[in-house]
């Protein structure tokens, strides 16, 4: 009897999240407001793009050109090198020299090794030097999906909205199960944080595609409340300052910021361990909701499998499993189509199961040895 109870509770929780919360994004049709693309040429709001890097020479050479060649007339680029051991600073300075005559200001900041305190310190320095109130963030290993990235992200601001959550997908690699699993996890995470924001409870964003107003950052003393946490420059900040009224999302395909996925399971898990380590600092209510969703995923698969194979009512169990997958595919399909991840739909349950148990391993590993790098 307890198996039926556990399975039923897991199923009800899954129904709640998919048909109440995640439905918010799946059926979201976008905001309507005047943006830079509607304004007269030359009247675009000024933007400061901040990029921090630590040993990212390889990626910078590929991606910096795509930032400065945006179809936007009024922005500056602030490049912060955090005590790199490779040619990151050399590439930054070379890039600045190349565009010294450009209308777009390029400013380079360098943090010596003895003063390096992690990404939050580097970002804070870059934001402090920004001349403009609109701050747009991305990472050194990222490349925008189009020349309209700045336009689309800035279009989401209005006098009320001060924090914009964007999408940061990973590049597709044909024939790679690891690539699809990584992209599935990224897709589900985006569905979650977009949906929670639309639900009025923004809790995270991704630093590779995030925008906010400088005065919001300064009014909340930046990252001061969680400086002791190595990571969290994106999700902990959103968790700290995001509200139902000041947060918006941007999911236009032209606003996507692509990055290369990790090439091995080991390096991806290492990256995810750092990301997951911040969740323990979320607001208690959000920790409860996120934990309930994850545990209900495990419960659905584990208890559902046991009941289907050894239970007394396999037909009823099968019907309940089919019902769950029906609304799962409905919400996932609508969201994946909007985020241009349609190739993940067919074998989504396989990716879901893989991610669930990898996340369980990550949780256990973090309890034993918390990550200490950024």
C-alpha cells in the first residue's frame, strides 16, 4: 500500500508542476512593448556588455568578433581578465587596439593573481566601471545566435522591468548522446526558471545571457550577501533581487547565446557540481518546491517501475504512467519548439532518467566534497 501512496503522491506533484507551473512558459506568447527595433536610428538605449574571463584564450578568439559586430549602435564592451595564466589578457588588449577607432568603446581590466577572488569580484569590477545603467552579461565561451542579440535582450526592459532572463543553449553535436543529455538538462532548467519567473517567483538565470540595471545591482549591494559562495553570480543574484514585478524573460531565437558543451561526462559533472552547489542558498520556499519536483521525478520512475513489474494492478499503473507522459510531452514539446530544441523530444524520457541519476550523484558528491572553483 505504501508503494501506491508514494507513487500517487509523486504523480500528483508531477501533474502540479507540469500543468500549473511549467504550463506558464509552454503557453507564454511573449510580451508586447516598444523596443530598440521600433525606435528611430540613433535613439537606442546605451548598453554596457561585461565579459569576465579566466584562461579563456581559445574561446575569446572565436567569439569576441560576434559581440562587437552586433546590429546595435550604442554599446560598450568591458573585458575583465581574472588572473589568467594563458593569453587571455593579450587577446583582450589586441581586441581593444583593433577597435580603438570604433564607435563602440572597449575597456580592458586586469586583476593580478594576488588580488583574484573569483568571478563575483571580477564581475563587480566590470559593472562598477560600466558607464551605462543597462548591463548585459555573457561569458567568454559564448557566441550569440544572431546580430540582434543585444536588441532582443534590451527590448525586454521597460520602466518596471529591471532584470531580464535569457536562454543559453549549447551547440548541437550530431550522434552524441552526451550532447543531447546536456542540452536536455539545459532545456528543462530553462523551462523551470522561465516558468517560475512568469509564475511570479523568479529564482535563477544563467550568467551567459543575463541583463539587469546597474542601479538594481548597486541598490542591493551587488553580490555582498553571498560573497562567501564561490559561484552564484547569476542564480543567487536573481534569487536575491528578482520579484514578480521587476523580472522579465527573453526567449526570442535571435536572443539565444550559444556555448560549446563539455566534451566529456567528467567535465560536465564537474561544471554541474559547481552550479548545483548554490541551490542550498536559495529561499526556503524555493528549495522546497525544487526539491519536491526532483523527488517526485525519482518517485515516479522508481515506484512506477516496481508497481508495473510486481504490483497487483499493472493496467492501472500503466494508465497512470501513460497519463503522466501525455502531459509531460505536451509541455515539453511546446517549450522545446520555442527554444529550438525539437530534436530532444523523441527520446526525452531517456535523457530525463539519465539526468535524474547524475543529479543524485552530484548531490551526494557535493555533500562529501563541496566544489571550490569558479
